[in-house]
C-alpha cells in the first residue's frame, strides 16, 4: 500500500498540519515514500522561498514526472470515466489497487478509481 498525495495533502503539510506530518513521517520511516505527480505539485507551488515547509516535505515524497506514458494512461482513464480532471486522473493512474489517496476533495476519485479497476481508500488530510 502506497500513500498518494493530492493537493490538499500538500497544502496541509505546508500549513504544518501535525496529523499530515505524522502520516508523512510514518511512511518515510517504513521505507515507503508517499507519491504524487508534478501536476499536483504545480497546483500548490506558488512562491518557493516562502514554501519552506512544503520544500522540506518534498524531500520525502516521490514526485512522478507527468511524461508521455503517464499522459496517455491519464487520457485513457479520463475517456473510460467520462471525467475531465487531468490532475486527479493522473494521480489515479500512478496508483495501485489498495493504495490510499489523501485528498480534501474526493469528488472525482471514486469514478476514476472504478474506471481504472482499482479499490482506493480516500483519506482527508
């Protein structure tokens, strides 16, 4: 099981949310780095010098590139689900069955997970 981080999770880390930091540190200690992708990071990265907490958190997070392979998989998932949110679909595309997604907005994830044939647990930050 891998912990996948949506923008709400990264915002929680930046705001120094203790529960989210405990979650991140527990994963890192267990040797299972949480994952996100570059599109999620782009949603929250606005002022690098003022985002020291987020930069610190990113040191323990595997940030997957939004490359051609992931782009194709994401587009196919959107076609199957009828969805339009590229960032959420890409996060589901890098997931595996049984993974957890930390998100403040679970709206699209249920349909995307079903279209991708994955059972994903949705957790609020």
